[in-house]
C-alpha cells in the first residue's frame, strides 16, 4: 500500500483543480471504492475539497458527546472549532427527518474558513447557507431540529458515510457530479493518476475543437480509459 508522503496541503490543492469524474476514474483503475452517490449540493459554490474532519451523530440517549464537567455539547461544534482552511466536515447521520446541520453552524464554519460540509442526512437553514455562499452537501432538507432527537457520539474518528468508510485526513472532493473520498494512504498515487487521466481528457477535448470526428476521439482507446479497476 502506498503511503501519503507528499504534503497533504499540496495534495489537496492538486485535488481541488480536478473534478469528481476524473477522480472516480482513477479510483476505478486502482480498485478503490470511494464514490458517494445521492448527496447533492444544497448551497454555496457547488465545490468543496480538502481533508476530512469527521463527525458521527446518533439518536439521543445512545452516546451523546459531553464537554468537560459532563455538560452536553451541541453536535458538530467541536469539529467546527478545531477546523479551518483545507478542511471539509464529513458528518455521519443516523437517519430520520431531523437536521444534522444548520445555519449557525454554517456561519461558524464559514468564519473559520472551512471548505464545506458533507452530511449523509438532512440539513436545514439552507437559505442562510446560500446567503453565506457556504457549501453544504446533503441528500435532503428539513425544518426539523436535531435538539432532543440526535446528538454527537464522536468526532475525528472513522465513520461510515453513505456506504463509504471515511477516516480523518482522507482527501475529499465534492462537486455537481457527486462526492469522492481518497484514502489518505493512497492519496499520492490516486491524485497522480487522476491528473494523467485529466490531461488525456483535455487532449481529447482539444481534438474535438480542432474538428477531429468524435468517433475517432472516443474510440477504442477511450473505452479502455479506466479498464483494470472496479466498475
């Protein structure tokens, strides 16, 4: 297994210059299951790229997080307070029609310079997040509060996110096509492969602009573009 030896900030910057489609192709080639489906952008710039800071939410009474002294702490606040530029919050939601993310959290995250929030459950206060230009990706929206219904069990620990395992420090990219998660110990090889695939696609686009028939541009070579990995 390839270790991430490159500076994570440099890798994040390189990842941010690509789209999820070409990174998905690279994950295919490397047989890495890192594609998250069905979680569109609800607000902001339609893009978020960075290192994962994870939060796990559970129904109230299961394992609510506590501050020192035993006082309850509102969900996601510790992760927001500890994060900043280059970080993406990845929130695992227990299900149900109650929001695991809202407007005040978006305001705090935007002030911290956090790149965006991905949650595999409902969010709320979407209009506020839109006004901030803060990216929130969620499968649905709701006005229903989390208070008294769900709480934080842990943060910055591995979580299951819409069927994909996400660890703190994994590379995350989200855009209009979906979300991809690159394991931190496969970061360099995945980003390098994605860059080479992106360069090939750029050359194909240039050929189309020059008038090369699309049947030639997207011939047998294109069909083998991602052969060798999972489909």
